């Protein structure tokens, strides 16, 4: 309330200064002259200075009042521009949507949605935090990200999860590897080859290890990298094979990489939309979520 009264007091001061008359300013503001005088007096008390000299014939600015007038105008302009900014946000003319997304899903899910979203709301910026599953979850929980695209295994009671797509794991091979043309891949085929894996704290690695351990399957994890893209680079160099989500693989027309289906037990991850249970979603972010669900929401069971 205090800030609102100060704003109105500033308006009153500016109008009196511009018109040089309490009478005319009171009429413009639809106030009585005593009410207008109280506003000016209150402003002077807050600032602890005299802004106006009042005589029976005219009103003029004191030297301090002359210095303060352009500052008061800037305060009004800043206030009005901030109100305009809020209106632009409310009408989705401006704003930022921040998405915490695991890197592989960023390439798969987001480009088509961003393209349509930017055409519909060109003034809204998109900020993508391409981070690990664990870090992405933390960004959503902290409120740094409006929402996330993450794995189902990386969950917390502090978020809700909406599935978007099931992503099976495949065997990544170089095109000249002996297993490329084998009619059917068995787990026993992979016991002696060098397996390129991601670090043990990766959500993908945890999912893979847990599934194989439950079935008593032991593979030769020879190389360990931090990122799935690095493991593909090593596969392409002929250093080994990798088991990774199909989403991470390049297209079928890639010159040197091939994907083969794995035997049972089938390993797959569920990718979905992650929202905080404690932070409300901005209307701008909700627009993006609606478009994302419209594009991918029917793919959760595929």
C-alpha cells in the first residue's frame, strides 16, 4: 500500500509542477485541493525536503524540487514500463521458458516443438539446460527450470512424472563389426567383446546394470566415458561396442554406425515430463507443455 500511495503522490507532484497550480492539478486528478495538498505534504515529509513554494498567487518549484522533478518522471516511467512488461508476460508477448533436459532427449523431443512454439509466440525465449538426469531433477525441484524432460528412474517425491516415450536400449556397432550381420544377437555374443559404458552414476548405466545383474548376465565393461556421445565416438573408432538408448543413435543412413536389437530381457527407459509439486508452472511454460504433450503425449506406450 505504501508504494501505491507514493506513486500517486509522485503523480500529484509532477502535475502541480507542470501546471504551476494546485487548483488546476486538483481538477485534473479529480481531487479536492486539501486532498491534493495532503499528498504533496506527505511526499515532502517522506523526502524530508520542501519541493514547492506556495504563495497566494502562484506555485513554483524550489531548487530541490527542480532537481527532483526529472527523477520523479523517471520513477513514473519505470513503473509504467514494468506494468507494461507484466501485461506482455500475461499475454505471452515476452518471457522465458527454462527446460532441464537430458541431452539425448533434447535432440529428440525439442526441435519440432520449439519450432512450432516460436512461430506461435516469437517473443518468448527458450532456455535449455542440457544436464544429467540427476542434475535435471535438482533444477526442477529448485525452481531454476520451469519443468524437465527426464528418465522415469530419476524421480523424487517432490516431482510428478508424465510419460512421453518408451526408449529401448540397442547394441551400437561399427558397420564392419562381425556381429552386424549375425541373424540374432545373444548375450553370450557380448561376453568377450569390449563394452563401452558410461559412468556408474549415470541413470542409463544404473538401469543397464540393474537389469543385467538381475538376470546374472556379466559383460566385459572395458571402457568408461562420461557421455553417451563419447561412447558412440569410440564405437565408430572400432574400439568396442556400446549398449545405449535407441534415441541416442544416428539415423539408419549413417556411414559407419549400426544398431541391433538386444535379446531378452529387453531394457528400456521411459522418458517423460517432470514438474515440481511445490512450484507453480507459469502460464508461458504451460503453453510449451501443452504443445509438447500435443506432439508427444500419445507416444508413451509406443
